[in-house]
């Protein structure tokens, strides 16, 4: 099977995750390791933007991309969150709420797909994603002078996670009504 550029970028994002985790969880290089992890996270996050942009612009949207792109995003974000719990940099309850939202949305999308319905991301979901990425970058950087900004983004990301979930459920609850859309 020949892969187009957006799908290759999605695969690249998945392949960067173990390296990101390695540099986050090993202390061999000290703070330099965190900077390497940050660079990997930013590169992986940029491929998310880039693959979607290229796919839409050049009409290269594929079933593989529709499946793997959101999965790759969830793997990246969840990997970072789990690292933060391991490093005692984020409470587990926050990570559980964020990850639960991702599982619930995935379930909704699966049911919708079975009913032939495609549910597009809404603005709240986009705000949630951006806030989570900024939060992740700030936590990785671990700059003492930015502790308050980091805390604000942790709770902003958490709030937007809950708000986007509520909005998503409210707009798409019809998908759960036994085969009726």
C-alpha cells in the first residue's frame, strides 16, 4: 500500500512517541533530555497540524488517515500525561479526567461511524487541544518562574476538556439512540 504524505506524517508522529517518552523518563542527560523531549513533542504536534492541512488542501483524506490521525494524537497526549504522573508533575486525577474524555469521544465517533455519521471537531475541542499542548510544553520546560502560568494552563486545559466533552455529548447525543441519527 502506497502512503501519501499526510499519512506518512501521522506514522512519523506515532514513531516519535517512544523517543519522547524515553527522554522524558530517563535522567541521563538532565535538563537537556527534557529539551530533547520538548523538541520531539513539538515536532510530533506540528505533524498533527501539517498532515491535516496537507490532506485537506490536496484532497488526500483517506480512511487510514481518518482512523490513525486522531489515534496518533491521543497516543501522543496520553503518553505525555502518563509521563507527568510518573514524574509527579501532574496529579493522576487530572490525567484520568483528560483521558476519560478522549475515550468517551472515541466511543461516540465509533458509534457515529457505524451509523454512517462523521462528527467533526468543534471549536471547544480545538481550544482544548491547544490548551493541552501549551500545558504540556510548560510542564516539560519546568521553569520555576512560570509556575503560575503553568498552573493556570493545567486548570484551563482541564476546564476546556470538561466543557468540550459536555458540548460534544450535547450536540451528538442522538448518535447513541439505537441506530437513529
